[in-house]
C-alpha cells in the first residue's frame, strides 16, 4: 500500500468513527432549545442550568440546587418554583404587548390578569401579584372561594383589576358588589342570563354603580385539545341575542354605561395563530357594534389561549404552538386596532388571561430514580452457554428450537429465526400451562426468547429499513425506571389527558445515554407510568433515552414546564401527598438562595385529609403493643421501638426517604 493509500485509509477510518458525545448533543436530543425559551440550557459539565435573564450571564446549575436542598434535608421529589424566571416571563409578556402597541401606534393599553385556577398555591399567587404590580397586572377568579382569597390579598390595591368568571349565585355577586364599595376595580362577567338580575338587585341594594362584563360565545371554533371550550356550544358565555337582551335590561335600569368589558375564551393552549387572529377579529367586531349601541365598554378581554411549546417543535400540534409570544401580541394588537379604526371607535384596553403562558416555565419537578427493571439482565452469554452445556440434552423440544433460533439469527435469517422463536415460545407456554414443562425450563424459555429479541433488534439496526414485524421491539425491550414520585399527584395531566411534558436527566448530559426506558411511579396502579416523551428523532417517543444507573449513585430526572395546573389538580392516590415545594431566588452574581420552603405532606396529614382519626390509630397500635407485651410476644423495649417507629412514620414524608 502506498503512503497516499495509507493516508486515505486512515482518513476513511476516522470518518467512520462517531464523534465524541458532547453536552450540545444532549441539548439537541432532548430539544432543550425548542421548549426552553432560553430559560434552560445544558452547560459544559453536562448539567441543566436555569437562566432567568435568557442569557448565560446569570445562570444556576439545577443539579447543584438539588445537592444543596439535600444537604438541608429536603430530598426529592421536590417542586422548584423559580421566582426570577416567573418575574422575567411576566416582563416578557408586558414587553411584547408594549412593543406592539408602540409599533402600531395603538391608542389603548394592555393589562394581563392571572387566573388563579391555573395554580392557586398562595406563595405563587403572591409572587405573580408582586411581579406584575409594576405592569398593572390583575387577577381572575372563577369561584367564590377564589374571590374571597383574592379580596383578602388585594387590600389597599384599588387599581388592581379583578375579573370574576364562573357560575355565580347571590352571595358571589354580593361579595363583588361589596368589594366595589371597598374601592376594588372588580368586574363580574355575566356567564348566563340569570346572573344579570342578581347584579342589578345587589347593586341597587348597596347603592353602587358596578363595572359589568359579558362573556360571548364566538362562532369561531378553537383548535387543539381544548377546542370545545369556545364556539357556539361552549360551556360558558352568551349568544348574541342574549347579549342584546342584557343590553336592553341594563338600558331599562339606566346602567348601560356599567357594561365595561366584553370577554371571550378562545381555548387553552391554542396552537394556531390564524385561529387567534380570526377569534380576535370576531370579538372586536362585536365590541365596536356594542359601543355603537351605547355600551360603556372600555376593556376587550380575549381570555386565555396563549400556548407554550411543550414539545419544542414550534408547530401547530396539540403540545406546541406555531407562533412566538411577540407574534401573538402583534397579531392581537393589530387586529383590534384595525377593526376599531375602521369603525372609528377608540382603542380599548386589551386584557388577556394567559395563566398557562405566565407560570408554566417557572415550575420544575425533580425526582430520583430508585432502580430499573432491565430485559437484558438475563441475556444469554458465554457463562449461560457453558452452564447449560450438559443440561441441553434434557431440554424439551420447544426449548431446543428457541436455542437454535438464537444461534441462527443473523442478517440473512433475521425474520425467519425471529418467527421461529415466537412459535417455539408459544409452544413452550402451552406445555407449561398443561403442566408438561418444569419451572426451570420455563425460565430458560423466557431468557432465550428475550435474548432472541435483543439480538434481532441489534441486527435490524444495521439494515436500511426496519421490518414491520420488529417495529415494536424498541418498546418491548426498553427498561422500566422506577421513580420516586406519584404521577397522579405531581403530573396529573400526563395521566388524565396524555399531556406531554419535557422530561430529561438534569445531570450526566456529557455522557451519551445508552438506555431506553419508560418511567413508573410509586403507586400501585398500572396507569402510574409515563410512556410518551419528546425526542428530536421521533414525533413522540414511547421511551426516554437515559443513562445506565450507577450502583450507589443518585440519578435525577426533571419534568419541566409544570408550573400550570398540576399542583391543584393532583390527588392522593395511594396517599402520596404534596411534594416539597421550594421557591428559589437568584442574586446578581448567579448565586441561589431559598426564598420559601413549603414542606411536603406528612403521612399524618394525608391520613387526616381522608378522614382518618390519627390519634385513634396511634392509640390502637399502643394498645396492641401492650397486649403483645402481656402475652409475651414482644418485650417492653421492643414495644417502645415499635411505637417510636410508628410515630416517626406518621411524621415522615409520604415518598421514599433516605
């Protein structure tokens, strides 16, 4: 071989060798740049970092935070709320609309209100209220308990806008009218015609001129999972004939000027900007016509609908959006302005109720992996072949056939050997069910069959196209990673509506993940698992690419964008309670500090939630121990140990502890 040929051969060899794995590869694999909105990134150490300013100038290592919380006795699972990230997201929304207002020379203002149903935890609502104060952001309530909570939280804040949605009875309306007398800027929104009489009667009783809103059912239908929350058959809102009837009654009571807000709801997580444009156009047309008829309208409330990109694809799928925050703001402002200018109507104050977009990013759930169930744990190897060398003569025929299929399997006989293995396994299972196959041989059948599947999958990866018969092997051969969380408590949308959240390791991202796994939680429920993940190589993958577990070492996964809905929707399945919640703030140097800790539920607390008399349980165990001591079944010291352990258990975390 000539020197030039040798050089070419070396070059070809180098070209065929895969490049070393890098943290950037991990960022691309888990699509961090797509869903992270520049709030999250992977650093050179292979850890997820949080960037509240969208830049690397002030970033904090999420893995370091978990280590710091562990040192303080706060173990996973833990929900982390990043206050600075929430503040930045609220500012981003304000900046997007203000820039659009300046660009189009819009004559009105923008006001966001936070629907507290999205996440009603007091600390978070207070943070939203505080962060939004400088922008004049308000709050939205959808029930009487929410209204009472907000009234108590807004003392001395007469200018803060309070929107009252949801079904209302007399007492709900009375609270709103009395709040008006207290000076609150509160607007009850009429959801059905019966509420109008209640508002008129209570306003007259207390001598107030209330601000009133009306919710309208648009003809424009929504899109995505929540498309039925808008349109003519939506749960809430009035038809146009009903709206005109409301205006007639208000005119008869000399209160038409009190009708100050018109409202609609396009639908949560609206993924298509064209649908938003059409809905805002229709609502704006209704707005200007109501102004023409004498209504004292000042606010145009387009409700929720601003979506976020859960899967990082930036498309109009159910879990993504095909627009940016700035495009959304520009579309809304321009469309309202165009319709109002055409009708020569002053520009209204635009109101949005985009709670999901406001608080989703600030919530991150971190949980640890407890162990794994691996199909290849008992894979056929040289040790197995040597160990069974003398026993194979006694194997029943189906077991022999399985072993033969395993040995024959290669790229030439891939499907033939695989089909033979399936047939042989079925025959062996039939023999076992009839009592003609020993348990030891049944175990060998399982080992051989899964070894055939593993070998077939490996061989199939070398082919240009994967045979249809082998398409499901990646799922069947995946690991199950057992995780220290309850999906029903912390990720209920994943269980109830198949919501996809970005889930990925928060460390070891400088190592290539070599395993594929589904995630199982602690509950004794077959639905307690996650089998749908985002992946740049597949639309939605049934498995998550993860790292091999290292004995004795913690392995942490993070579920991101979980700040909306998950906390208050969660339940107590298997009596797993709320996780620890930690509110984190950053200083200017990028150092983190705990702003607030809300410790997770103890066993004692969750038992009381479901009406157990905990003192009575303790007393019953005490009597049982005393009876056992008298009967000689245990010593007095053992009785004391039992009672101490029982009390410690009642006081402990509902999740697995160190």
